[in-house]
C-alpha cells in the first residue's frame, strides 16, 4: 500500500505567494490614485508614506525614471536627500525592514552618498552549497591467489669499480633585490604644509594621482615629509595618501620649527554685561552661528568642499550672569518637538535637523512658567543661508562662488548650527 504524501507545505507556500502578489497589486493600485492629488499640500507623515510606496514600487520594477517622476510631484528641491531624510525618520520610528531597505536603495540610486543610509541596505545571504550524495560502495573483486614459482638461482652481480665523484660546485649567493625608494601618491587633491600639522601654512598642493618622494616622518608617524623635483620640501597628512616603498627606513625629523604665531587679539578688560531692557523678551538670542566645514565632519581639498554628515542644532541657555541654565524648555516653531536644557550638556539641548531645517524658541523657564523669547531659524538648505554665513564657515570664498555653491545646492541637508539664549532677569 502506497503511503499518501503530505502536501500541506506546498499549499502554505502557494498561499504566501498569493498574499505577496495581492499586496503588490494593491500597492500599485493605491500609488497612482495617491499621486493624482496635490502631494505638495500633504502633511509630513502622508508625504513619508507616499515616498515609502514609491520606494516599494521601485524595488519591484527597478524603473528609476518612473520613481523620479512620482517624487517630482512633491516639489522637493533635492529628491535624493528628501528620500534619505524619509529613510532616517522611518528607521527612528521602527519602520518595517523591507520598506527601510527599499527607501535606502532608492536614495542611493538617486545619487546620495551617505554611510547612514547605506547601513540600511539589505545584506545578501549566500546560498548554501549542496552537499554531495556519496556514491554507494561497490563490491571489490578479490585478487586471484598467486601460484608459487619454482625458485631460480640469482646471478651474482659483477663487482663495480669505484669511479671518483666530480666535486659539486658551490652556488653563488643571490643578490637581494633592493626595495624601491619610499614615496607617496595623493588619493585626491591635498594641501602640502610647511610643517606636520594644520597650524602650519599651506605651501603647495598635489592633485589626485601626483606622487612625491618621502624624506622623513613626524614623531607619531601621522605626517610624511616629502620633496619635489625642484628640491622644495613640505608635509602631507598620512591618512589621505598612499605610501609605497621601504617606509620602515624613513627617519623621524626632530628639528621641526613650531608653527608661526597667529594674530591673537589682546584680551580687553571685561565688564559685566548690562542687564537687558525690561521691555524686551524674557530670553534674548545672543548668538547664532553656522558650524564650519570641519566642525560638521567634512574637510576641504583645494577649492572643493567635502560635506560632513552632521545636521544638528545645539541650543545653549544661560542666566543673566552667563551661567548655564538647566531645566529650561526649548521647543520647535513648526511641530510639537520639545527638549529640556541639561540633556546634552550643562544648559544645552540638541535637535536633529531634517531638510529644509527647523526653528526654535524658549517656551518655559525652569519653574515651568511660560515665557517670551526670540525665535531662531536653522536651515539646512544653502539657498536659505546668507553668503556671509557660508563664507564664515568656509563653504565658499566670495559672492560668486557662494552663488554657484547655493545653486547646486551644495551640501543640502547637512548643516549644523549653535544658538545661544540669555535670560533677561
């Protein structure tokens, strides 16, 4: 009697596949109907849901042009950075892994080079190698029983006459091949300085792919001293070049002059700050500063700006004497987000900025009383930042370069700010 096969697992697989296809069909029906509305008028949550549907559709069809056309309805200045922002918000709210992976892949395919977004891409799982089935052993035939032979007389070998051996020549020792002279190759456009540190002035530059001989190193091996064909010397940071040759023999340079002194302003006698007028707000804005390129995690390579990955707003609150105030509530101008000073550092709170930025003010004093306050904006769109602020933070050097940089828009979504408030009583 044949045993009946259990096909329950096959029915379960067909059921899961049918459900997955039904979900894709429903999403494809919902997305076109959603996109016919005025998407720029939707709230942040609805726009995020729409972008997630676009990403899921792109993951299914791989049609980048269609995804870009659907994102264009949002009127976002930079769809790639906008999708990256949705990805981070989706991760912070515990979104589904399949949607998070689809959002991250769409952001990367739209040109966003962001290590935070890349961390959400799916990790490929290698397929298991099939285990070979061993061949069944085959019967081995027994060898036939040998028939003994009659013993025969073994002839005596003639005695050999000893032949004198030729002397073995001694091989000449091989001459070791000397290692090439140590040298560096620039990975990108870099500055060459007069000494091992950023406090030394720039004396030259190397373009990507240019090389130079190494003639020395700093005590901590973080900088190489190099020489040019004309005999001029300088220093480059070791982490941004490739070193080759026998670098172990490079000597430490000990007679290094200190960096030139900078123009340090002569300290003036300080006077206590005058109390603010009683007619002003309870909390006055006394500082509003854009972080420079290095503070924001980036760096400069010649005239090129490598954007950092930070997008933060630090709010510092002090009393009338300038001492940090803990327990003051600071809130967003555009949503219900609030934070209390002292959570980041004494008298300090932190807000994470998403495009196009945020604005804040002081809402309540340490005793919980509502207060009046100046407002401050912290944009992450360079088109909303003044040229003076961009030049001061070294994102550009003059009005012409700032106009070009803002039109790109350069470093969109990656700017950080510090705002400082002082209580008037």
